[in-house]
C-alpha cells in the first residue's frame, strides 16, 4: 500500500485576472501587490503550524512560483504537471461573459473549446498525488503551490472522486488546504485556511 502523507495545497496569490474573474490558464500573469501580500500571509500561516515539509512543489507558472517564494519556499521544485487547466479559447475571458453567451455553461460539464480535456487535468493531478504518496512517508508532509481549478481537481482525486467533483471545492487566492487521512480513508482535513 502506498504511503499516507499529508498534502498541503496552496492556491497562488491574486492576479489581475483572478480578481476580475477571467480564466487564467497558461497565461503567465504576475501577482498584484495584494497577491504578494496574500502570499506572505499564507507563508506565516504555514509557519504557524511548525511543520517540516518533506517535499515542496510548485507549478511552473510565475504566479505560483512567486507565491511559493514569498511564502518562504523559494527553492520549491518546479513540477510541470502542476500547471493550471489550459482554457483554450476561453483564456482571458470572464466566466460571467461565457455564461451570458451560453447560460447553461459549466466548465466541469462542458469543458473548454480548443483547450485541455478534464480527463487530462485529472491525469496530471493523479501524477502529482502519486509522486507525493510514493516519496513522502506516512507521517510526512508535502506542500504544493498551484492554481484554482487544478487545486480543486487534486482534492477530488485525493478523495478518489471523479475530477468533475472538484466543482464542490472553491478555494480563494493564497488559501491553503490540507489533504490527509482518517485511518485508511483519504479526507480533507482543512480547506481554505
């Protein structure tokens, strides 16, 4: 049986597009000054838990790497699979605008035209989870700096749920969550710290 570590997931700090509600997949948006401040605060929250992280990972996108550095983890290992959903034709478009055009639109059901399939996002999340479970011991802790939708998919897949169940886990900018265990059952121990 694979190890049962805890995985802490941190969404990056605020960017102009996260503030406005625009889909931000692979566009490398910098943090706003507020996003930088949020990143320092989440670092202080993490430090308050007095935990030694055995593995610290980050998305390759600048907003996640900057959040990691400002939170006190400048040497976080870049993991290609931890990037945000590629939104294709919806990149940079406000979700409210998409729903004005197509009122029934829900990304979890409808996907994104000319972008990444949810099944592919799920496979990337599974790869990150497998890496954590294979490299970090039972009592160990891993830390992942990543993105909104990707964090939600990671949570669903940690629980063994289909990726589209990520729709139930909203995570604000620069918020942390802890995925862990109840005996042998994967659980969400804390969300949106």
